[in-house]
């Protein structure tokens, strides 16, 4: 097992990552709690809920299972979970365990952030993407008018990452999460970038390096968040690849491309713009070839309209008064924020689509 400490503004917490941790959760929890509520989704529950329950002895345990999928991050599901907390008499000394991917973490974390003005919760990530969502303390649900619009900053008291659970993760979910590992590599760890993009994700052998890749990704996210918890400065760098990524996701229609797949194309574009505007030397051809081999849907962009994508990028939360602020790279490991004018962005995107 490997460990990492994360220092949030009002407390520190540990990320523990290793094989089989779901069997030892009980002995790893640092504090005594009056009551434990495990929140998970319908796909993860039949796989891992019993193991986690078995490991917890002596404390009253309740479980809530909600239907898997992004649509669960809704007001109505949030209310149902609060009702379950009240009906099961959770108090301020109770603990919530979020067992699952980013959806479970965001939703259960927001319940923990708001129930009785905030109670403790533990993140138990079970997807690759959740290496990103389980640290940093952002928790949220969606509003019908936009994603993650209702939320809070509430850090977990612990993150327990059992990498064995990733063995059941569907391949396209593994691929999706890997885009964020590669993003973290681009931001602060060129070796991680090169190592990850030299491997085949479909290969069994990936399980041998997964723990190392996840830990490095978490360390990068953690160090950025530690310096800027509330996103007033460098936390914005974590949006590398997300300006076009978010535009692709919403333009293609949520569910048609995964978040990570869209981010992967966004990363390529950020590299392309970095090359054109900063004369940065970027491994664009390598990344393109690798993404293609792993089956990322690189042709999705050709079906999307440039001006609609640019319109969406202008509405991105980093953009101000119609100008688009993009995270670019001076070189691998050196992000910068740069304003790109609409006309320039349109031209760059058109050329990028052709190349
Ligand atoms: P997810 O939680 O929906 O998981 C993807 C799918 O895999 C689901 O169907 C789930 O049931 C299933 N699954 C999970 N673990 C499994 C396992 N071990 N074996 C088999 N199936 C498994 O999605 P995700 O990609 O993990 O997370 C996406 C969410 O994370 C989004 O809502 C996004 O907004 C959020 N997010 C939050 C932050 C943050 O900082 N809070 C950062 C990034 C993303
Ligand atoms: Mg992301």
C-alpha cells in the first residue's frame, strides 16, 4: 500500500492506495463514528458493497444504493439521500462512505457537505477517473440548466483507493479516466506522460503500473489544489484540455462521448494551439497515434460544427467577455494561461480539424 498526505485549508487527509483495501476499511478508519452510511450505485453495489460492509464491525451500518449514471447527480436523488440520512438517524458524529466513481463521490460528498451543515466522509474511488474527483474537495450535483452548478468545497477525511476494484471497470471507462492521468502528466510530470502513452491500455500488464500512475496523478492534482483550493489562480491549470473538451461533450450530446474521451481530444488541441502560438515543441503526433490505438473516438470532431464549438468555448467558465482563456503548454510540465481571440480560435480549430 502507498500513502500520500493532502493538506486542505482546515485539515489534512491521507490518500491510501493499494490492492484489496476494501477488505480492511474497518481497521483503516482513523476515528470512531456513531454510525456509518455507505452510499454507492447499482453497478458497484453487487461487486464490492458486501466486502466493505464485512470489513466494518462494531458500528451500525446503513447502505443506500442509487441507479448508476450521471443522471443521479440530481436534486431529487440528493433529496432522497438526505431523507435516508434522516430516517437512519445519522448525527454529526456519523460517517458517510462514498463507494464508487466520480458520480458517487460528487453526490455522496455533497450530501456529507450539507447534512447537518457538514459531516465526515470517506472517498472510496472505484474508477480511474475518480483519482481526479476524489481529491480536491469539490463536490456537486447538476441542475437541469448545467453540470455541477450546485455544490460545495468539502474535503474527505480519507481516501481509500482499492486498485483491485478497477479490474471490473469497463474498458471505455478505463480509457476515459486515463485522459486525466495524461493531462496530469502534461501539467507537471513529463515522465508520467511518456510512460502512460507508451503502454497499451487494453493490455493486462497495465494493472501493474496503474497504482503508480494513479498515485502520480493524484500527487499532481493534490499539489495544485493545496496551493489554490478555491480556484482563484493555478487550479485553473487543471482545466488543460477541458476548454474544447467540454464544448465537444455538450455539442456531441452527453453520453455520446465520455468526459475523458472529449478531454483527450481537447488535450491534443491545446498542444496544437501551444505549438502555433508559443512555438512550443509538442508530442502531438505521438499522442495522436497513441489515442487512436487505444480507440479514443478521434473522428468525433469532424462531425461537429466549428462555430458552435467556438460559441460553447466562449461560454466556458474561464472565459471573460467573449474572449477564450485557454490553458496552454510552454513545454510539457509548464502550463500557462493565455487569451485566444474568437477569430483566431476559429481559424486554429478549422486547421486542427483538417490536420
Ligand atoms: P461514474 O461514477 O458514473 O462511473 C462510471 C460507470 O462505471 C458507472 O456506470 C459506474 O457504476 C461504473 N463503475 C464504477 N466503478 C466500477 C467498477 N469498479 N467496476 C465496474 N463498474 C464500475 O463516472 P466517473 O467517470 O467515475 O466520474 C464522472 C463524474 O465525476 C462526473 O459527474 C464528473 O462531473 C465528476 N468529476 C468530479 C470532479 C471533482 O473534482 N469533484 C473531477 C472530475 C470529475
Ligand atoms: Mg475533467
